[in-house]
C-alpha cells in the first residue's frame, strides 16, 4: 500500500508542479528578487502548492481512515498551508503567521499531540508542569516551523533537508509500526522528490512559504509523534540543521545588539556560499551534514538523554564558532592593517603603487 502511495504522490506532484511552473504568474505566485535574495530572475514560488495538493489528494485516497480518525491534525496542516499561500500571494505579517500556528497548535492539543516531558536526567523524568505543556508545545512548533522557513535560501536546500528528515521519521515509523508516522512521512517524501526535480539548481520553481511553513509544521508534528518511541534529545539530532542555524543566527544578532528576529544574510548557507561561491556544493554539503545528524539521532533514539544533550550542546558551540561571518570581516580588517604598514616600505624602495592595498576599493 505504501509503495502505491509513494508512486501515486510522486506522479501527481510532478504533473501539478509542471503546470505551476508555466502558469504561476497567472496566480500571482512569483518571487521577485530583493536585497536578501540569492537569485536574479523572477521565479514561480508555488512549489508548496504542488507539494501540498499532491500529498492531500493521494493521502486522502489511500488513508481516508486516518483522515477521519485524526481530523484535527490534518485540519491544522491545512490551516498552515492556507496562511503560507496567502503570504506568498499578498505578504502577511509575521504576527498573523504566529496566530495561525497558535490555533493550529490548539487543534493538535485536541488530539493529545503535545510535549509533556523534556526527557530523563539522572533517573528523573523532566516532566513539564500542566500549565507549561501547551505554551512549550506552541513555542517548539512555532520555532521549528520558522526555522525551516529561514533555511529556504538556496535552490534545493529546504526541500533536500526536509527530505532527509522525513526519511528518518519514516524509518522511525517503520521501526515502531506507527501508521500515522509512516503515511505522513511517506507522502511528503514522494512529493519532495518530485519537487526537487524542479527546484534543484538552477531552480525553475520555489516552494514559497506555503511549502516551507507546511513542511516545517508537519515535521514538528512528526517529531512530537515520535516522542512516543524516542527520546526528546534524539529528535534534536534528527531535525538538527534548521535548529542549529536558527539558534546560531539569533545568538549572533543578540551579540551585535540587534533584534534576534531581524532578517539578514548570516545563515549557515550564506556563510558556506560566500566561502565557495557554489550553490550546488553548498547544498550538497549541508544535506550531508543533516544526513549525518539524522543518522546519529536515529541511533540515539533510546539512549541516555543527558549524554545526547551534552553532545548536542557541544555541536551547537562548535557550529557557533565555525560558521561565524565575523571571521571573514576580521580577516579583511587584518589584511587592511597589513597593507597600511607595508605601504611606506614599498614607496621608499621606489616601487610606487598609485593604489596601495589599504586604499583599494573592495569588490562587493
């Protein structure tokens, strides 16, 4: 059954996406480059529509019993998709997105989908007080939904990272025989494979917020569902890259005295792209990193929470210092200072340079 679901979803997604590539302009779903864009041409941003419709159509056909037994869950995903679609067409405020996620979280709460524990440490269960369960669940869901949205900055990146994460959840679902996890992750896997055929560099379509918000929210749901079988800290590894990227960027903004929510180009993918200048190389490297994290998370799914948390914390601080945009700036400043000191020596030796290194304009 799941094989038929995968094939049907892939074919449906490929057909819908091929149509959207041609006619997204008529729907007003196009992405015009701005100062933070990594592309220069106008590109359709309706990929999320193709992903969602293909999953919704085939999922309902093959898993109608799951739809009926989990109405609130699927309605919550629909709400997030609609808000993302409206944002792609009209640009809504971040506040409206958070309000939508808040009500979607309430829907999930009706199906007992929430985070009630942070794991076990020193033999004690770090259970959340009843009053904190919903706020923490909302914070976690909203945080990851936004985190996946933030890494959608290079062709194929958000789709590939989501694909790796979904494959890991499929493995968890199969290991513990959970129909909900298996069906939901398998549907998105097929749709994402089809999407990446159009989104790989050079992309002919973007997923837009309708795609990134829906994927982020769905991954958050799968993460909570997987907590029935795995430890909370192992899930951190399964979804590591978007979380690390968001934490690092927000930490950097706070260090600079800026708002942690201010948009910039200081994400991990920006750093790696600036180093290599190659989109495909950057995306493949980040996919590989996420794959390693996901494998670690799957292997640690039943291991000690404290050890996993320490390992993840070390990982965070390593990335925090490794992917630091300020290193590049410091290197430039150091080179300028060296140029200023060297200029008098060059001039005294008769090797005059009308544009000393310290005064030459930088390329933007």
